[in-house]
C-alpha cells in the first residue's frame, strides 16, 4: 500500500459529509479494525507504518475484546452509522414496500420486522440509547401482532450491557432470520437497495437475514401469515428437504384366534360376513413393503413378548368392533372430572388401551386410577411369588395380590410439580417428569419408584413413552429434548436446536422420529437414529403445548397458545390445514383410531371435534415444496363442540372402539 | 388486575408499571406484594455481597463494579441459565454420534445397573442375637485382658466396657488388622443415668470374619453388648 492511496481511502470511505482530521483518523482506525478482523496482518502493519499510527492509538474497544465469543460477534453490530439515519432508512424501506406492486407487497413486508429488530440492536450496541428508544417506540406498534411477545422482551434490552446476558439476543445473533421470497420480489428488493445506495440496509440484510429465494409465484399476505410466526423466521428449503420415513413398521405375524368368544352374536347370517372382514384385515396387515416405512431394524426395538402378542391380538379384536365416526354419527364422550384438586392438576394421561388414567399434580404426587371395574393391584412379595405355580396360564393374575386392590394408587417421589406422565404400552411402567429436573420411572406392578434419571437441570415439561416400549423422550426448559432408554441412566440422544424451551414431545408411531414443539413457535421433527433435525415447521403464533401424529404416520397435528390447530404433511413439511375455533389455549389433541376425526380440548372448557379426513383427502399425494401452503382457510371442519361447566380439558383420548374419553380438573373460579 | 390507586405506596406503583411493561396484564393483586418481597430480598442480598467485596478490596464505599460482581456471582449460583446454544450443539453432536445400543432380548424389566436404580432397601437389619464371630484385634491390645477402648473421656485400661459411663455418646471401637473385620459399635443416645437400662447397641460387621488369624479371641469373651 502506498502513501497516496491511504489518503484517498478515507475520502472514498467517508461517503457522507464532514471534514476534519478526527473523522479521517476514525475512518483510518475503522480500516485498521477491519483488517485486523479479517487477519490481514501484513497489510495492517504496512498501513500503520505509512500512516504513522502507533498500536496504542487504535481505539481501546478493539483491544479490550475479551475472549467471549458473544462480545466478538456482537462487535459485528458496531457501525459508524449516524443514529438518526436509522429512522430514515427504515421509513424509506417502509415506503418502498408500500409503493411496490401488490403481488410483491406481502413478501417484502416480511422484511420489516427483522430489519427493525436488527436496526434497534445496532443502535443499542453502539450506545445510542435515546435514539434507540425513539426508534423502538415509533415503529414497534406497526409490527405484526404475533411478534408482540418478542418485542416486549426486546424492549427490556435498553443498554449495551443488557445484550450479553439475554437469551433472545443470542438467538437473534446466532440464527439468521429466514425469509422466503420469490425470485421476482427478490429482484425488486435488490434493485431498490442498489439504486438508493443504502449501505446500512444492505449490510444488515446481507449479514443478519437469510433470504431463501424460490422460483414460483409470490405469496399473498394471507399465505405468508399462515407460515410466519417462528422466532427466527420461516424454515429454509434445505431444512425440510431430507426424506422422512413416515410409514408404519411392518407388523409381525401373529396367529389370532378368529373365534369371537366374548361377543356373542346370535344371528347366523352375520357370522360369515364377520369372518370375511377379519380375513381382510389380516391380509392387510401382512402388508407389502411400504417405500416410506423404515425397516424394522433401523433402530433397535425390544422384541415382542408373549404378553405383548396377546395384547396385540386383543387390539385387533377391539378394532373390529370399532364404531365409524362421521358427522352424522358423532362419538360418545365420557368425561372424567377430577374434583377437589384446587387448581393443582398439571397433567392427565390415559393409557393406550384406555384402562388406566394417571394425573400429575403440583404438590409432586402422581395419582393413578383404573377406569375399568378391575382394581389396581400390587404384585405379591418375593416370598409369596416363590410359592405360585409358574406354568399356569393365569400366572399374571396369580402374581397380583388381591388384598392390595384399590381404585387408585398414589406415587410420591418427585420434589416439584409433576408436569407430565406417560404410560408404557405394556402398562408395566409409568414415566413422569417434574419441575425438579428429573424424570422418574415407576413400576405399575410394585407401585414404587424404580429409577430417577437426572440429565436435565431445569424443569422438564413433557415426557412420553415410545409406542414400542423401552424408549422414552423428555422435553425441558434447557431447550433440549432427550431420548432415554429404561436401561440406561444417561440419555441416548440429545436433540438441540430449538431457540427456547421445548414444551411438548411425541413419538412417531414407528418410533423412528420424534416431534417437539417449543416456545420459539416452531415444531421440529428429529430422527432418532442420528439425532438430527429433519423438519422445521413454522406457522404457530404462540408456544406449542400439544402434538399428535395421525395413526398412519403421515400427518402431524400441533396446537397451543395461539388457539389454532395446525396440520402438517410430514412427507414434505408443508402445512395442509388450519383449524380455528377454540377460544383458549389448547392442551390436548387426539386422533380417532382410523385417523379421520381429531378431538381437541383446552382452557376454554370445550371439547371440539374436527373432520380432518376432509383435509387429508384434498391433498395431492405429492406436495410441492415451492408452492406455499395450500391451505383452505375458509372451510370449517368443526362438526362438534361440547362445553363443560368449569373444567378445562387436559386430556382427550379415543378408545380402540372410537369412544372418546376426556378428562380435566373441575376449577370453579 | 386492579390498577393501583394513588394511595398505594410508590414501590407498588412501580412494580405494577413494570408488570405492565413486560406485558403481564392479568394477575392477582397479591402478586405485587410477592414481587416486592422478592425484590427487596434480592436487592439486599446483592448489596450485602457487594459490601463484602468492597471491604475485601479495601474500599470504603460500594462501587458499581462491586455491585456488578455481586450480581454476577449470584447469577451463577442461584439462577442457572440454560447453557449457550453452541455448547448445547457441541454436546449433542458428541452424544448423537454414538449409535443406539442394541437391546438384549429376554432379560426381564430393562433397568440400569443397580446402583443407578432406587430398588435397593432403605433400611438396615438389626441383629437379634450377638453374632458368634471371631473378632481380631490389634496386637497391642493383647497385653490387656480386655479391649482398649478409646472414648471421648479418655482411655480406660483394664476395665470392662462400661457403657454407662459414656453418658450417651456414641463410641466406635475400630479394630483393624490383617484380614480382620471392622466392628463398629453404635450406641444410641441412651436413657442416660441408669446403668441397668442399657440400650442394645447395633453391631455392624462390614467384612466376613477371617479364619486363619492366630490372634483370634474366643467369642464368649466378646461381651460388648452386655453391661459388666
């Protein structure tokens, strides 16, 4: 670098006005900082020599950077821009968006929120607090309503020192806000930025946002609204590209005795028809290889014990007696109300065969009830077990001590409110999660606590057993979800990636995938085999408290604070349905056994039924990633709404015969 | 919920406006009291810590740096924030790289190794009769006719064990030697004075008795649990 070029540089860099050696020196320092940042050491020393700058002349801010990565990256916010210019830039951008063609307006408007946030953060970082305040107050009201919560949190960051401890700042820094834009809108934007020479804006957009350009029609405001709401924007195309094996596992061959012994059907002419039905079902079960199904050995699964086979046979028999639910033939609902719980109940769960109901309470106990006339019994002691004959058919009955039979059992052990419980398929185990950060495994034979899994240090919001047993997964405040096996005291998989606490978790029917819903308003689908995230689904405008997979594994329903239920197609990660109607947070979802009806319940004390078969049937077999969510927002799929007196609905569950069970604590205000 | 009237103290009004700023609109009126109590306690704790740091640094008055340090320490101690995302991803990557372990079939309920389970007993069994086990003692004790007992009160030589004089303290006779069992005598806090009402000490033997030690004493002489 020669002497004359150093003098021309400041003039070129200092685009705006102002003379004076101080600003020249400042820009010189800025150049030096830039060189140092990019490790151009030789150039740096040369420049220093030429411009006669000593090392200690360079502003302290650069040198006193501590090792913390956060402050280094935050220094990227440092800009020499004049604070008053920010307002002008933002207003110009707003005007540009307003004046653009209607087709592009929706997509360009999506830019306003992230640009606003980044500009505000830059102002705060560079110490222009007053200007920042004015900027914030002026423009925050105009942002979309669903970003309100984030804006409130952002408003607490009013000084530079606040930025370092704040989690939200970190997430805004690390994950670039993603905006999906069609190519045409993108060219409009580029043209605007280049024409007006808006260096600041260009800088922000290039570094802090990620614009995912796709070839296709620009989306309307309505379509964009449907999929926006995520804390860091929408999902990139690559995030949802990998193949998801959503099919069900191949069922093993089980010899089922076809004689129906418990349902005496007197009419002879019905019997031949029934037999034909059974045969059809069986032949369907010996399914051809589903290309979308994972192999049975993709993840290690426990072998089927004899008791499991008997249970499966029972399940088939029950399935035959299943009632078909249609809009004319609505299901009967049996509601279990918990009285006298005084707002203590935190979670309710019903087992798969509908015989056991377990509830977690904020005083750290778990109560388990039997919904059938069979009472809950404890297993006999070791001494007594030795004496029974093990080869008898009803050894499982003899194993239980009738003297201990009771309608409900209490499990104590946690030291904080129990936020979630889950029962295993074989009804031997119950797993519970609590605010004390532990997950506990209980035996439903001895009614005692077997294992305490310590891994999360913060409250664990949700826990669920795998449909094949042996594995269970937990979701916690520390933004991770973990996969555990009952025989390992440490987690097998850690699913990290959410920007805020993970509120709900659910296994896919084939146990190969796990879905998590978080307070960052996204739903993620994780692969159990590798622990990687295979789908990111945005669209919720509030935290997600409930997830359910459809019985065929293809679709996922999610619901939460924003009072809408969203239906997703897992094959390509697109939104296929939006169900509005609830007036309070939704805490429970349940698909009917054939996947045609969805029942939901929540804080509005209401159980609602939705005809989702209509939604699924209107989908093509192959969706297109580029085409935005083809959601029909006008049609109403709700066909039943049942109000309780003062009982929020914390659990809904379809039995094997499609009877709907629901449960909640009676909370008179 | 009810907006604080002019008569509520200034602190309460400030707290109400903080809640409003943070977007909390629906809350019971007692919440303000709870928040104020918490704030008061937190601030006094921080200032106390800051005073300690200022004293340590030899300063007379509290400085902002002292307060900052106090807040930082309190944060690390009580409020554990979730780990930063980079660390989480790192840990997750490491954990997820190990393949899922295979499941051994036909092993009954699959539980972790016993020491990670809560399935062991939470009680100890008390011996009903004195164990007829040979107990070895260090060689030095064999010059005496009775075992040497080290108590809080002093050594009593040639005196049969008189637990009554112990005054209810728990004593432990630990005799260690080559392949000898350790005998721990635990006396419960007795009903003090009367020597006659002697609580039965529980004798806990931690190793199996040895057989080959020539310095063994006969069991009949080991009347530790009987008053003399």
